[in-house]
């Protein structure tokens, strides 16, 4: 009896589906003890009894998905010659110098004004 990747995958899947160790063992032809030992070594969390499962789990609303991987926002705040001048410093959008809020403002500010006489 060797633990092939396939068997490990099956055990992991069936265990997460709530099958008993002996049922999983029958499925792949190993002993219940082998399953219990494997599950333990895999670090699969001990399953909660369905009876003890909390009725209402706290629902965490997901944050709006905004990719914030860039360097800190470079939007200047205040007047450059004043003491309180600083940069925004919030997480910036990927590939943008500004955070989402300031990126919008930068976009409005930088509406292209091409030469009216350009051919
Ligand atoms: Zn900003």
C-alpha cells in the first residue's frame, strides 16, 4: 500500500465531504487506521459534528475587488511650499501612480488637449 498522489487527493476530497475514515478506506482499499493516520499527517482539520455546527456563521462582506499592488499613491496633498504638504501614500492601483480615488481625479485632470490645429 503506497500513498499515491491520486489516493491522497481522494482521501482529502472524501474527508472534506464528510465520509468516515472506514468508508474512505473501503473506497480505496486501505484500512480505517491508515486513513485516520493519513488524515492526521495531512493536517486536515478535525471535522466538526454537523450537530455542533453553529447555526449562523458571521457573513463577511467581501471588499470591492480593486487591485492594489503598486507603490504608494503619489498624489500631492496641500501646497508644496507649506509644512503640511505630503503625498497621499495610500495603496496605489497596479501600474498607476495613484490610489483609486486619485486616479479618477488624475484622469479628469489629464483629459488630452491636443493642438486644435494639428492635422
Ligand atoms: Zn491617493
